[in-house]
């Protein structure tokens, strides 16, 4: 089989003088063909696997399909950020509630873990012997005990520590604390409350603009401006002024003790408290190590140079060391945030109603639709993780070293 | 590289395309491997509970031992898989276990939507409430506003919702996956009420720090017929499990006990002889020897013996026969005739 191509059409002054080959032997085209064949194969496999699974489910007499999401769930959930009634709410709503409960524990968990982690990381490097030793003990103890165990310790610790509702702490206006949770007063906004909100938003924007202006001026003229405190003052006092002018449109729904437990107000259930403490403390131990490594990676010369310029140790840390350390800290920090979010699914062990517990647990059991529910749950965790990564990558690209 | 792709593609295909026929003849599989794989609870005294050496005992365990005895003539030819309420149906559907005998309530949706079949009822139960004696509560109707601890993935969760809604009462549900955590949380004071099947309340009460300080309220708010479950679509296995239970009930009715099996076999009551296999051909139809019934009773005794040994008045649970007495004694236990 001869592959010599003698057709005249390709004869024009091509750069590559390689002899013309049959299409199939052209590496580029061949590559494409393989890609396409593989893609078709994968699509077919997924499709065939899926339909085979459905056929098997049908043959085994197991219900399938998504219609169950509209059915009435009928069980109670101990914490829901949105309206939920066991009399009429659907499995779809259970999914949303579980998701929100996962997100809220992850959100607060990440905030607290970051704060504690940074403090501990810096403390480990402290020149104060006791402080650095304590931080070391913290890190070594917490990251070496399995998380599930810590969750149980916190949960049963919290339960044993807090008194029964009738003997509970009563902080008056600040609410009630007992082993059914923390019952906080709930703000009830009246007419005109939206103006306070608008004032708050306007103050935030103004503070941000002020910060930019102050920075630009400092760059240009070297003059500093107390932008932080001015902005802070605006954010506090502008809404406050509007609030007072509009006639203080706010009242409080203060919880009162009922027959078994307090009613009214907002409830923070003990499961949430225990889970939050466990997740934050555990993840903080890892973050502390990341922070320590990040700070150590900034060469001493930087600190010495800053000192030589006359910066005191506070500004040195804040303006010289931490910005450079952040570049090293952020990528591994992202993994810790993802871990924390996924670890929140352990909450099922202590009855905190997050996604795995109420949806992949209770709802799955009541409906028996394992394939649908588990796929949806996996997809949800995947999405949360990808979004977190996306955000952290964006932030990382902002703080990353810009070569000038 | 190409090889890698090919192998992984084949691997994926193998997983996705595994036929559904694998579960067809459970009895053949069981005979081939030499034991029955039985799904039980993670520890519920009286029903399925391991001792310090890992030996399982209980009413639900005896059902599995009965099945093993019918097949192998040996009540020990069983392996147990402890399952949480949440895991149990998946374990059965996926073929991890051969029979589920784990205080499981027979409901219509479980029977019709999960690809499973209930092979009878070996304990008629109902849901109850347990509270601290010190709270001075005498009726479930006084529980409005209470915090209620229970297991997820159970009928309990739904019944309690119905009950509180029907009586216009508020409550907070705290639902754990594992029964041990429910007990611990209730014991630690997280809840005012612990609710589950009444038999379960008596059993779990034994695990509390001070069982004497807790009492079970009189209300029974649901019907909880508990029984063994098998996969749908294997009628032979379904029949086998069903008739093992029936055999124990009929044995009690006919006065056949663990001690007198051989004697009764030689006697002249035709019903007894059919049960024990000394007359008729009742084994081959379910793939067994004709003396399967005799083997069951030799291994675990009749239903009355099973009940008394595991949950009866002389056990720590101290449960009276009540509705679980024979039909001829005013209860619900009724075995269709073997003929
Ligand atoms: N019968 C009910 C409830 C069964 C149930 O899970 N009961 C709990 C509490 S008694 C239990 O068996 N716990 C023991 C364990 O989880 O191992 C059902 O089938 O849904």
C-alpha cells in the first residue's frame, strides 16, 4: 500500500517538507480520532450503566425516579433555617434544610478554625516559652485524636456540663442556657427597619471607598489617614443614627421557660455547639501548623530589613511577614477548609441535622431511594468543595506574588 | 496508556453491568458457603445482643439459628452482621446478608417499594415512651413541648410525628443514627423522652445508669409488627424463612419442645409428625430434608421457649406474653397448618 501522495493541491510552499501521509497516520488527526472514540465510549458506558442499573432496580422491585422529592416527608427536624413543617413539607425541602445546616456549620467552623489556627500558629513561634509550649501541646493533642472521638467528647461534655432546663442559667435579656441549647432573644424588626439596613450598606460601601482613597493618597504623598477607624465609625454610627431617627423599629422576642424547655427566641441546639467546637478546634490544629510553616518560610532578612527601616514588630508582622506568608499559607488552607466542610458530615453521629443526616440518612430510609439520594448528596458536596476551591484560588491569585 | 484505559473501561463495565440474577437462588448460595449470613441489630438485649465473647443471643437471633438448623441441622451455622437502622435495608438489597432479622417493622412501603418481602411476624410490638420518674408524668398527653430522643431511619420517627401532630402538641426531635448514642444522650439529659418500640424501651432501659429512675408510659401509639425480611423475587428462600417461624409457633401449639422432639416424632399425632418430618414430604418443596422442622425445634425450641428464654418474665426484660401469646390463649401468634 503506497502512501506517496502526488496530488498537486498540497504542493504550495508548505513550511514542513514532510511527505504527505494518509489521514489516519497524521498524528494530529489520529489524536482527535482517539479522543472522539474514547468520548463516545465513555458516554455509552455511562448511559448503558445507568440504564442497566435502572433495569436492575426495576427487576428487583425497588422504587426509582425523582418524584419522591415532592412527597410529604412527615418527620421533624431539630434545626431549620427556613420554614419547615412536618405536616406539609416535602423531601425536597428536607434537602434544602440539610444543605443549609451543612453550610452554616461549615461557614462558622471555617471562621473559628481560621481565627484559632492563626492565633495558635503565631503562638507556637512566640518567644514566650509557656505560650509556645501550650500551643504545641494544643496542636499535637488535637490533630492526633480522631475527630469522631472529639465530637463525642465535646457533645457529651457539653450535655453533662450544662444544667437541666429548670436549673438552667438565666442571663435575663441575653437569654437562657441549659442542656437543650442556648436560647437567644430574637430580633423582631418593625416598620421602617429597612432604612437601617440601607444605611448599613451605604456605610460599608463608603468605608470601602474611603479605604481605597486613603491607600491611593498614601502611595502618592506618603501621608497616612486613619481609614480603618473612620470606616469602622461610619459602619457603626450611620446605621445607628438612622435607626434612632426612624424611631427604633426593633423589639426582641425573649425566650421564656416552658414546661420542658424554653420557648420563643432563637435556639442554638447543643448539637450545633458541640459540632462547631469540635470542627473548629480540630481543623485549627492543622491550620496552626500551616501558618507556622508559612511564617517560618519568610526569610529572616525580611524582618531584619523591616526593623532596619524602623518598623516596630507589630507592623513588621502585619505589613511584611504575613503578606508574604499568605502566599504559602493559602493553598494548603484551602484543603483544610474542604476537609472541614466534608468532616461536617460526621455530625450525623450526634444528631445534628445536616445533609448526610437528614437527607442521605432519614430521607433515604423513609423512601428507600438510595441511588438518587446518594448521587444528589455526592453532587452537592462536590459542588460545595469546587466552589470553595474556586473562591480560594481567586483569593490566592490576588495575594500571589506579582513580579514587577 | 491505551492498555490502562482499556482495563479501566472493562473494570467500569464489569461494575455497571453486573447482572441482577446474582441473587436468584439464595438457598443454593447459602448451602454452598455453609452458613447463613444474618443481619441483626448492633445490640438490643433480648432481640439480638452479643455477649462478651461475641456470642449472639435473642429472639431475632434465634430466628436465624432456626433457619440455619433447618438447612444444615446446626443452629450454629450462622454469621451475624450488626446493622444500624439506617443500613439494614441496603445490606439486604445488596446481598450482603441473606436474611434481615433486626426488630424491623413490617410496613406497606417497606414491603412494596424496597424490593423486599416480610416473612411473617415474630414479635407484635408497639411504640411507647419512656420518661424519668422524677418528672411526675403519667401520660404521653402531658408531653407537649418535650425533647424526644430516637433513632433515625425508623418507623418511630414518623409515628411520633403523627402522634404529636394528631394531639396538637409541640416537640423537638433529636434523632441519632446509632442506638447507643440515643441511650447516652437521653441518659445525659438531652431529652425528656425516649421513644422506640416498647420492647426496645425495656431492653435499652437496662443500659441506663439507673434503670429504676425511668418508667415506660402506658400509651402505645402505633402497631409495630416485627419480623424477618428477605429479598423479593426468591420465593423458595422466602417460603423457607416464613415456614421456619411458623414451625416454631405450631410446635408450641402442639406441645413440641426442645426436650421432647424425638419422643414426639415417634408419637401418633399426624400434625406433629408432619411438622417434624416423620410423615409426609414437606422438606423437598422448600429445598430441604423432611426433618427440617425437627432440626429447628431441637436447635431453638418452640416459640414459647424462644420467647421465655430471651424476653420473658424470668429475663431482665421481664416482658409478659400479652399479644404475643398463641391465638388459642388470646394472643396473635397463629401458625398456618403444615399439610
Ligand atoms: N421497629 C422500628 C425501629 C427499630 C429500631 O431501630 N429500634 C432501635 C431502638 S429499640 C434499635 O433497634 N436499636 C438497636 C440498634 O440500633 O442496634 C423499625 O423497624 O423502624
